[in-house]
């Protein structure tokens, strides 16, 4: 599963990258299936930080047929592998970390990784092809296969912007992955993963075959940590449909109060226009509106747009207010409908 951002989403995401310590990576990283430890994730982010210039160039160009100038790509060695020369300190593994770094790099050269299937090379026998690290050296040469570099620059599948400092300060590998996910879906207000998909992404073993173990040991601690210390967080529900279980994530984030008030007012006027065009009265939705969190406003407007468009097409709905209210009430109560797609 990967999310394709609209042009507006991309423009908004790219704007956030111009401030502070913003880092961007493609959504293939967000949904990567690999048994990665916390230190592996920190190394991965260090690699991605070295690719920010070609990544941002591809984002601003917005055309998959345009390549990246060779001058912006890591140089090639004699074997045709791309070489990233990175300061040891950039891996953020702590002091006297040489041996630990070598161990992690060795592991990353052997750990199998799988990206979302989209017609490109998506499976690799190692995240990196190798490395060069002299004794007491201050830099490391990390070797990447050409196909891996192409995969790390695949912005056509969407991309995610987040705070590098925040991601580095997280002390649990699952929380890092969930932090990436909530940043990726922030503009939608939430997202859905089926339980099996979540297990594959996180490479969970037999201890997590029971959903209640996932809730107790991964979801609840990660939700609490993000809520307590970071400006973006999530709450969740487990939902069951037929023979499949889903994790529905609702995203919360801090926002400037003036911006909040202005957007709420604009959203209400937008909804008023939709209802009026459909022959209804926006006041009929007042009770539902009162129960909507700020983070859900975009999703609310999207759903209302869809419902009122249906009303205008069908023409045989005698009580527009009742029809729209019923549809929006189902949307409000059903997180799977609100944030996901079970197809």
C-alpha cells in the first residue's frame, strides 16, 4: 500500500520542507517491509539525508520522465555502485560508536527489504551493497546499487516530509515507523492498515500474531509517546469486517489558534455552498459538525462534496437534508469508511 499525493498535497508538503530540519523521503520508505532495528532506521535516515538535493529536484520538477543530473547523484565506483561519503557523527549512534556502526552496516548489507509493488525493482537482498570504513575514520563510504538509488528517488509514488530531529529523538523502532506514517497521512486526518499488512511492514514474529499484543506492545506505547512529546500523534481503533481486521488511525497535530479559527470558518462556508447547491441547508449538519475535530475537516469536506454531488445527479431525493445527514452520520461513526478503503 502506498499513497499517491495530489499536486496540492505535494505543494503543501514541499513548503514544509523549507523550514527547520525538514527531511523528505519517498513513500516506499514509509511502507518498506524490512526487519529494521532502531539504529538501522537512523542509518537509513542518514542515507536519505544525503539524497535530499536530487529528491527535492525531482519533487519540484514533477515529471517522472526527467532524470537527475549526474552531478547531483552520488559518484560511481569501478563496480558501478553509488558511493555516499557520510561523517560518522551523521549516523547518531552515540560516542565511541565505530564497532556498533560496523555491525549495523554489516546487517544492512544482508537484511532483505521489499518496497511496495509498483512495477519497479522492489526486492533487494540488502539495503546497502557494502561499505568502506577505515579504523578510526571520521567518514564512511556507503555503497548503494543503482536500482536502490532509483528506488529511493521514486517520488512518483508520493513522498513524506517530517522533522529529522524528532525522528532521531524517538527511542523505539516501531514509533519511528508510525511517526513516518502519521506525517505521511496528516492532510487526510487518518489512514487504515489491515492487521496483516501492518505485521508485514513491521516484520512482526509469532509473538504478535494476536492483535491484542500489537495493541499492548506497539500501538499504545507509540501513541502515548508521540502524544506526550511531539506535535503530531495518533489514536486508533481496531475494526473487523467479515474475516479481516483493520487498524484505523486518527491523526492529531498542533496548529496555530488563529489558523485553526480561520480554517474552521472557511470550511463551514465551503460546506454551506455545497449544501445550497444541492438544495439543502447546512444547519441540518450542525450536530455532526459539532463533533468533528479540526484534523477531520478536510476529510469531512471531501465526503460532503461526494454526497452532495450524488444528490445533484440523482434528482429523485425528496429530503436532501435527511439524506445528507444520514450519509455524514455514518461517515462520522465509521472510522474505516472515514479513513480507509477496504477494497
